[in-house]
């Protein structure tokens, strides 16, 4: 005889209810999208989160600049050392404009030029007539003042007309020369350098073939790549802007998410394993063992754990494994209480009695029969633990205790937010440095919290959300 | 009742556990209190070690520290040697306490108001909006919310000071930052509690007597609905205490939280012990009281 009634397990029913829970589903989508993005980011974007371009500095979102590294080194016959996208070209053309900026301090004593100094070096002659040289007065706040006339300054002579402002005896010059502008062409096959030519503008000589060259990133004004016959301008666009070291914030936010989510999930698993085992044993054993075990939990519950975690991080040098253990160890207490309560009420049920009569071992009864029945509340609490741990890690990162791995600090969202706050500036000029990491983190936490709330409502329909 | 009294006995046990863990952890940490000071002559360092008993075996130090701590004497700070730990705590505790107290009051006020309104308008757009905001409030860490408040109210609008301590206006933003997550939790607890109470028989009786909704809510339902909020008060106070670590940093408030973090980083052993004992005992007592209040308010827990 066939029965058409579909039976659903309590978990199945709860999941069916979940699909109608709007806020919970929104949370689920948010968490899923963020997790996928964070996992896939290295395969989508080839930019490294640690690649610095110091000459760019902090730039607004959508800023773009020529695609080059700090040093772009090419030697004929060897692999090209530049960005990944550039070395995929058949031919690369760098437009390089060497700009030199020097400041000189010129002083006058008794109507004559007394010193001409740049840093600790002093000279006797300064020629401002050189072509391509721009000379300005450097103001006290570092900005450029008036343009200076093209004159020659000689030590021991009278200062030229119009150089010094009336009555002034000290002048600080800001000289910048576009001394050299050149075009470097690099031929590549499979990332290996075939030939290099350099052509100086303004010089009559034709392009000269050279063996090796290093193009400084800050001097590059444009990069053109030729790949399979197509000419294209190579630029990098920074969707979220860059930080002070010129690092791409978009990539850094998602790489930061990897750390935050990894810590959140692993530490939660640690708390889950400890709490589940401890709570199940206490609940099943009952009696004196239960009282002692839960007494220990009561005692530990009252400990200010964050203080201990801070001390642990100080003592064990911000080790990532230590962080998992420390944060997980804080959270297992509630898990143990929940599981113990569940097991306590479940163990008197017939199916447990049946298993006992059937000769199952205690271990098997606890972990095969009882623990699976505590799944509902455990799932709910696990989901709600992840955001707590992510927040805890960020809290530590914010007070300067971000995790390190082999000496390099792993910048989680908390660390990025910390940097963002520090580089906010007087009027919040660099707000995107705070905004994007915060947004990523808040969206994820919001998603996890909503998901957890939704699951709770669905597993325990009698309780409204609290 | 006996079990409840027994629980009170846990308090010294927990504090002793905390003190012991702190003592050995900070001494295990690489570097000593004087290792960061350059050009310290050998004799001076020796004298300092002798003065702080650092040349004695660890267990002797531990015993001596316990004995002193019971008398409330933590000795001089190892970093700021001209001042005692007690003086430092006396100076930095009040800002933390004022900030914490303000935050708790603010959280209760906002939370109870929002929760009550949400419950009375349950399942309306207002309720959904309110509950959405509370999830956001729980998800918004202080170190995001604080700088945002600074940016908006201090830098852009120039209504309130950015940071600092001393003037009452300087407390507004930090207290708001600190209270937000707790206001959100109180609101959710209040809403749930109010909904539960409103569905009970005595409320129906009150309504059928013809009492106005206002009286029903404020006189009859309010007290019962408050129970979950009250039971969360203990953990909230404890969490606000640790939360102030970050808020003090953001708003540059000379509180005890910053002293604790700095003393741990500086290996200022005596100051670490002092701040941990003061902060820790406070949190331990709050946690214990909240556990007790659960037991007192909910007969099912009493066993």
C-alpha cells in the first residue's frame, strides 16, 4: 500500500519555515555572497593585497593609473619583473618621465650670496637657466610659491635681480626638472624579455638596444601593451581607492575578509567541538559528575575572557592558532550549557532506552543517538557565535593585536578599520579607507546575525525573535 | 537558597583563578618590564629587579603579590615608578565608570522605548524597521560606529567635540557609541518580553475591565516585560566594561581600559595585576549577579 503523505523531519520542517523568513533569507544571501567573494578573490583579481605603490598615496575610489610596479626590471633573456598583466603582452611601451625634485636653501649675508645648500651638500653655483627646469619658491607649509626667474646664482656674488623678496635673507628653492623623458620598449614572449630599446626624446639618436633596464614606477606616465596585434593602454583601476602605501583597497578588503571569516569559522568549530563533547558528557552522566562539570562552567563563565585573550595574545605573540584556541575557548561555555540541557531532557526518552538495551556503548549512545537530536539549537547557536568571534578578533586587531603569520601581520577587517581610523585625517578626507572595510564587515555580521535569528525562529516557532 | 549562597562562594574562587592566570601569563610573555628602557645601567636594573622582587623565585613572587593584593596594595608601577598602582587606578577609574554608567542608562532608555513601541505595533512596518535597526546595531562594532559619529557630528557638523575628556559634552559621543549594541539587545528583549506578557490572561482581564491601553501597558504589563531586560543587565554591564577598552581608545579618554592594554604591552607587571584585579572583580561580580538573578527570577532554574 502506498502512502502519499510526505513525512518531514523536524529539521526539514524548520528549513521549510526558514524559506519564508525574509530577514533570515536576506542574511543567508548576504553571507553566501560574501563567502563566495572572499574565497574566489585570488582567482578573480591578480593584484596582490600587499603590492605597494608609495608614490600614489591614498587615492579616492575609482582612481586609475598606469599599470606598473615599484621597480619594473627587464633583462634580455630573463623573465620580466613587472605586473602580471603587463608581462602578458607581446610588446610593452613605457613612457617614462624622470622628474627630479630638489630643494636648495640660499642665504645672503652682507649683500652677497653666503651659502647655497641642499641638505648637507653645499655648492658654489646654481643654474636656473637649464632647459626643462622649473624653479619655485618653497613656502613654509611645503607648498610652491611664486615662480623664480631663470638666473644663475653664484656664491660670493650679489644675488640676481628679483630673486629675493624685499628684505629677505633666506630663500628656499624648489627645483623640479623633467630632465629626461624617454620611451622604453620591451619585447616579450611568454613573459621572457626578447629585446629592450630606449629612445630619449629630444635626442637625435635613434632608439638604442640595451641589455637591461629598471623602470621606476613613479616615473611612468603611461604604459601601452601590444598583445596579439591589439594595442591597449594598460591601467589599473582601484574600485575602492588606495591606502597611503598605494595598496588597492578592494583587494585588501576581500583578503581581509578571508582572515576574518577564517578566524570566525575555525574558532567557532573549536568552541563547537569542545562545547558539544563537554555538554553531552555532563548531561548524560548526570548526578555528581554533572554538578561538578557545570560548576566549572559556572566558574569559567564569570571570567572576563577578553582580558585573558589580550594577555594570551601578548604572551604568545599574536599567533593565529593561539587566536583560534583563545577565541574558541571563550565561546564553548554557552554551547556546553545548551547541549547539556538538551541531552538532560532527551536521555530519558525511549529511543535512548532502546539503544541501551540493544547493547550500544555509552560513547555511541551519546554521540550517535543524543548529539544529533540537539542539532537544531546547536546550529542556531553556532551561527550566532561566528559573528561574535569575528567581532572579537576585530576588537583585538583594533587595539593593535592583529594576528601575525611568520612575522607578517595578517590584516583582517578589524586591522583595516583600525588603519582607516588612523588615516581619517582632520576632516575625514580619506573616509573610504574606513568606509569599505566597515561596510564589508557590517554586511557580513548583519547577515550572520539575521541568519541566526531566522534559524532560531524556525527551529523554535513558539519563541518569537528576542 | 543554599545553592544560591554556594554560588556566591564562587566569586573569590573565580577572582583567584583570574589573578593566577594573569600573573603567570604576563610573566611568560617575552621581555621584562625594564627591557624596553635603553641605557639602563646594570646596577640600576639589578636594584630595580630586587625592589620588585623579580630576582626571587616565581612562586615566592606570587605569594607575596597575593598577600599584598589582599591588603589592596599593588606597589608602585614598574613603568611610571614615581606613582603607585593605586594612584594610577584612582586617577583612571572614574572616567571609565562615568562613561560606563552613562552608556548603561542610555542603553536602557533607548532599548526599553524602542522595544515597547515595537511590541505594541507588532508586525507593522514600524516594528520591522525597529528590529532591522537592532540587528544592525548588534552588527555595528564600536570601532566603526564611533569614528562615524565623530565624522558626522564632530568633523562635518561641528556640534560636538571630536575626542577628549573633561567637558560633559565630550561624553556624549563615547556614551552613545558604547551603548548602541546594548540598546539593541535591550530593545529585542523588551519586545519579546512585552509580547509574551501581553498575551497573558491577566492582561485580558485588565482590558476587559475597560482600562485604557495606556494603563494596561504601563501599569500591568511593563513590570513583567522588564524581567528579561533586568536579567541581561549583569552581562551587559560586564560587556560594557570591556567594550570601553575600544571606546576609550577612539575618543582618547584617559580611562582604565587603555591603562590595562598599555600595561600589558609594556610588561608593567604590577599595573597589569592592579587593573586586572579591579576590572576583573567587577566583571566577575556582575556575571555572578546576573546568573543569580536568572535563578531568582526564573523558578525553573532554581533546581
